C-alpha cells in the first residue's frame, strides 16, 4: 500500500502507513501530506475505494480482514 500511494502523490517522502492489529483484523492508516490528500481520495472517493479494494483483496487471500483509512 505504501508503494501504491507513493506513486500517486507529489510528496512520496511524506507518506507513512501505520499498522494496528486486533485479533485477526488489521487497521492500516495512511498519512499523506495535506497537499496530496485530494489525490489519494480522488473524485467522490474513487481512488481511495480502489486502494481499499486492492488491499482487501490481497488480505483476503491470507484470510485477514483489513480496514484502510487515510489522513493528512
């Protein structure tokens, strides 16, 4: 997810992903520059939803539930 988001933003050095685990569920929080949050969310949240879908599909393969959030 870090690589994917870093390719979308203008400040890839400011992208951070925090991972929190509770049982079999992972919570991923991506922090990006306030200048880049619009690029990551996209129109009507389409880019954010695409990232969530991709990450959830990869996690589903391993039997893990994932929650993905974005913040600036």
